């Protein structure tokens, strides 16, 4: 399975890279490593179920965001700020407000 990045380049899917991204978002949060492993497993299964050899990085990012939103709200905001490239505080505020409404 290959990941198609924003710039159009391709790289082989790397489960460990996915895990590092989730772990980074969860850094210093009360999230057990077993839960991180479960999230990574669930995302990988979902991606492989798409039965495509090429997956856009956007799809992976959205799956990570869905999982983190359920796992830990702070980790979700951390990941979203990098993934969505928040430019200023108002973007953080909008995302937090969306989270609070759910």
C-alpha cells in the first residue's frame, strides 16, 4: 500500500510512522500505549479495507483525527493544529468550539 502525499509524491505505507504521529499527539497525556496501538491497528485495518494500493494522505489524516477525537480531545487538537496547519489563534478557537458542540 502506498501513500499519496499532498505534493503528489508516493511513499510506502509505514505503520510505525502512523504510530509516531499518534504518539506525538498523545505526548504527556493520560493515554495508555495499548490504546495508541489499538487506534493504529484500527486505522490500518480501515485503510486496507479500502482495497486500494494507493491512499491519499488526507484520508489517513482524517482517520487519525476521528480516532483522536474519541481517544483524547487535547491530542485531537494537537494533531489537528499540525495536520490542518492552523495559521492563527482564531483557527484553534473554531476547532475547539466545534469540539465543544459535539
